[in-house]
């Protein structure tokens, strides 16, 4: 295979991977579902849901910890999904 063809194929795979990341959406939660975060494949937080029961003006630190944990878990899920996608795409390269 010529180098030019390989470069074109790599560029096409890169564009496909970029599109898949844009379309990817993961959800993660913390505190038994008290806080959940939706994140796209580019690691942009699309939404946060907080159960009203977890909101306590005397314990803001707990809520902050739950939000942090949910965001970190969503980020980990994006990384895992991206690795799986990249691995399956790499398997298609001759």
C-alpha cells in the first residue's frame, strides 16, 4: 500500500473517531444516584441532576464531593468508551 493511501485512510479514521466522540453520551452517578452527570465524548458536561434530598445547607461539602465523584466517573466512562472505539477501529487497519 502506498504511503499516500495509508495517510488518507488514517485521516478518514481520525475523522470517524472524532465524529463518534461528538455523538457519544455517557451518564454517571454518585451517592447511590443522588447526583448524576451526563457528559459527551469530548468531556463536556451536558447536564447535572441533583436529588433534592441531598441538598443540605449545613453540609455543602457532601454535595460538592458527590458532584466531583459523578463528574470523575463520567470522565472515566468516556475514556473507557473511547479506548474501545479506538481499539475496534485500529483492528480495521490493514
